C-alpha cells in the first residue's frame, strides 16, 4: 500500500513540476531498483 501511495505522490510531482521531471524520474528509477533488490 505504501508503495502505491509513493507512486501516486511521484506522479503528482511529475505533473506539478515538469521542469523537474528528469530528477524525479531518476529518483523513481532508484526507488524501483531498491525494491527489486530486496
């Protein structure tokens, strides 16, 4: 459930701050990488 909420938060940030899209995308990619390694 926590992961879904975090994903939603990321999507909202992407929509609200398009200029920061690359930075947020990198953070999201790192987040997925961490989950896959657990």
